[in-house]
C-alpha cells in the first residue's frame, strides 16, 4: 500500500508532501517517500488544527494540503541516520532504567511489609551491603547477628540499629515477591549493561563519522591534562562518554557546570553534533522550550509564559544540570540563587537551563572552550548594573517631581 501511495503521487506529478506527526506510524511512509525523491515535511499537529466539529481523516488531509500549498507549514526537526541510531539506543536505555527502578521500589515495599527497615540503614537499596543482605534473606538466613559480617565498613549505622532493623515477620508471600523483584532487577541490570555496549559501539561510529573515518583506538586513555572529574551517578553507563563527546563536538562540553556525562549523551542523541539546523541560539532555546512564549498584540505583551508541553530529553538534561548547580560556589550557582529569590525554584531552573543552553550552543558552534567567570567579578558586575538601574529610576523620579 505504501508503494501504491508513492506511485500515485508520482503519476500526479507531486514533488512535495506534508505528513502530520502521529506517534511512530508516519516513519515507514516518510522513509519510503524520501527514498523515492519526494520532499517530505513532517508537520506538528499544533500547526494543522482545523475548524472544530469537522474532524475526520479526509478533511484533515485536504486542510493540510491547502496549508502546505500556501507555504504555511514548516517541517519539524529530524535527525540524520547516525543520530537516529544513537537516539533510539539512548531512549531505550532510559526506559530500561525506569523499569529497573520500579522493581527496586517493589523490593523496598516487600522488605517494608516484612518489617525489615532497610531505609534506616542504607541510602540505596541497590548498594553492596543491601544486596548482600537481600541475597542472605532469600537464601534462608533469619538470625540478625549472622548479617553483621556482611556489613561494609562505609555503613554508618551502629550494630544495635542493624539488629533492630532485621527483626522481621518473614511472611512467605512477601519473600516470594522480594525474590521475583530481585531476579527481575538483576535481569534489567544485565540488559542495561548490554545496552551500554551497543551505545559505545554507536558512539565509536558517530565519532568516526564526524572525523572523516578517523577515531582513536584507546579512547579511555585520552587525558591530555588533569581535570576535576565529575562524580558519576550509579545508573550512568560504565563507559568513558566524555572522551567520545569531545571527539564528536571537537570541544569538551562537560566542562560546563552541572552537565553530567549522561546529560551530555542525551543532548547529543536529541540534537546531534551539527547545531546549524538552528540558525541562532534563540531558535535553539525556543526548540528546547527554555524561553518565554511571547504573545504580542497591538504592540503590547499579553503573555510570556512557557508553552505547556512536556520537555524533550535534551531540555530535561539542561534542566537537571541547572538544578545541580543551585548550591555551588561559582557564578552560575550565584545566578540560580538570584533567580530563585526573584521567581521561585521553577523559575530559577528554567532561567539557569536557558543560560547553560546558551553556553552549550556557543561552545559547539564556535568551537570555544568553556571559560567560567570569576565569582567576585560576576557579583561586582551585577552590583554595578543594579546601581546603574536604580540611579536611572531616581533620575526619572526627580524629573517627574520637578
């Protein structure tokens, strides 16, 4: 049927086609029409809203054709083949991590129902000691004192607290659910590790693609100078993502405050290495939904609220990076706290993410290294700007009173 559609369009001498984005159902037709030489526009459904009360597929198709023939539609951002492959793997890994977290929560629930108070002992149920305790419980151990040799030296809980936390009721149904959740958690961890290997292979291909087929064999040993390494999260891939990002972007984007390896990987998967698809940094921030959606009528600003839509993975990575710096003792942390005093935490997260996205776009497009501003210099500059603002206001008040 898809071949028949392409043949019919060719016979009608059609050269360009507009398709409304509907889940993943548009992809087979989109790919086929591209291969046949058509210029295909993937259109956001927000741009093709028809008159209410006349909703059906035939009318929608005619309305889209009319808008497209008038040149009123623009195509959505679409990744190339290399980026599409990486994005698929990174999104799939994100889903695996979410599913794995669900089974960790179920393990915690089963332990709580058995009156086993792991939350008073461990900060993470997937830690070394907590996993050893769970395996001992599933192996049939019930004496609290027999668990003491399994305690890691980093555990801060006292011996008395550990013994009291292990006085459980050991109900069989909860032991069964704990066993099932633990086994599923192990399976998901293995699948995540396999996915990490596939991501590393794809990153190698991506680095070779952006460097005309050349790639360093020992990527992990590329450390030209000593840098302060950012602490990896427990769920981050066990690969050297930073080196691959540096080869692909030709600049070390992880030097930006708050941006983690996983965040950099997600941004690469969603935006690609070539940011020229966004003509300016304003277009880039608008696509990320990190700037006001200004509505102006009659020369007056009616509204400047953000669009009410779910942030994409790249936008979420910038927001997480912004939230990370709020207690830092550098200029970006100072900016976050100032914005928080001005409009609250959510306002500060979006404003700081906007700032980080601007730095990221400038570094990647202009191939410039990250040059942080000195905190005292930044604060002095802000104070001078504030003094100048109030002096201007004072002069205006004096003129009005005179």
